[in-house]
C-alpha cells in the first residue's frame, strides 16, 4: 500500500458513521463467497453499521458464492429465487416507512 487513506476512503466501513445513519441498508452476501470473505468483510461491515445505529437487514444466501446474483429469480431453487422475495419485502417495507414519514 502506498497511500492508506485511499484504501480507507474506498472502504464502505469508513462511511458507517452515526452522522450518516439515516440510510437503510440491506446487506446481501453468499455464505460461500470465495472472493470477499463473509467473516472479515460482510459481517464486519454489518457490525459497524449496527454500532453506528443504521437500520440494517441481512440476507445470507446459503451455498452462494460471489457472483450468485446473476442467477434467474424465476428459476426454482436458484440463489436469486431464494433472495428475490426477501429483497422485495425489504423494499416494500422501506417504501411504506418513507411514505409514512
């Protein structure tokens, strides 16, 4: 690393601060991700969001690797079919809150 600040500013962790916690988060990741380690990346980000007071929900897709989201939502048993309805519920709830607020 030549410039640590560049890496910090590129990291989503650097933006998980109390002053920005009005944003709702849906964090989705594959349990078997071989590119981004769930324990050191996704779960660490989840912890940081919660500590900063963000409204955050997670969808952990069992058996899914990094590029699971290209699976067709309409294909039964696909990773997309698993996550799709959960994403829609999150968005519907968020829109209701936004409309009421």
